[in-house]
């Protein structure tokens, strides 16, 4: 696994104006498909994970089945009955979007989602690393209530300024085959064991899923 810091904020500069850009930064983890990326081992802190997964409705299914399957069941992801899951529906360009948000500890998030990457359903996955006292029902989802996908994603990044939110985790890949985890966080927080500068040229060869940007 390789670690890089986007010292010049080249990635976030695409989404944030200069007035607030200096408040945030991003840390990048590149790893091979046969490596295991584990939040439980990486984050030496108390906390939980809010995992956001969405899918479009499926017109080929009966409406009741479609509503029951939603996003998690559609991707064969199941949790025990004591795990808190929040459901939210959106309508965009006449397409219904099912958003499922699940609260787990780091280990639970690893077990549920580590088999996925930006090559498949993790394109639709965003994770919030949150304070252990933050409850999923207290999460204000108004940052998603805009039609423009780019504004919606920018609103998501700005959420990092919240005291209860330590980082936003996105999924991506390098065209040579490496998988990527991108942590967006406050500039004063550290997520890397060492700080190697991410070169600007790498952006020509990567894909990062702005995964709350249904359109």
C-alpha cells in the first residue's frame, strides 16, 4: 500500500472556491486488488462509519419488490437486526433513487463493503467517518437536496467542517489497476503514517467516484 497527501489540494480545487479551500485537504491510499484495506487497522481512534449506498429504481420489478430491495439488498449486503439503517428516497430526472445509510463500527464497515471497489458498486458508495456519539437519525441530509450533481458533491465535501465528521471516504482506481481510497478531511487532521506528495500528473490516470452524484 502507498500513501500520498494532496499537498497542493489539486483534487479539491476542482470543487471548492479559494475562500474555503484551505480548510480542507485529502489523503490518498493506493493498494492492489489482492490487498485488504481495513479501516479498523488504519484508524487508531474511536468512532463509527455511516455508509451511504444508492441505486436507481428498477422498472422491470414490481413496485413493492423494487422498494423492498432498495440499495443494500440489491447488492446482497445484509446486516443483523440490531444495526441501524436509515432510508431516504430522491427523484432526479424522473428516476427514483434509493439511498440506504447504515451505521456500523469500523470492523462492520470493512466486512460489509471491502469486497467492492470503484470498478463495481462502490461507485455508488460514500462513507463518513464520524464521532462515536453521532447518531444516524441526527444526520441532516439537506446537503443532498439539490438537483445539480456537482453542487451536491460540493455540499458533501463542505460537511467535513462539522465537528462530528472526521472524514469522507471515496473510492477510485488508477488505470494501471490500483484501487484508491480518498479521505477528505480537515487540513489539521492526519490520516497518513507518512506524508508523500501526490504529483499532479497522477490525476491524468485516475478515476474517483463522486458517488452521491446521481444524475
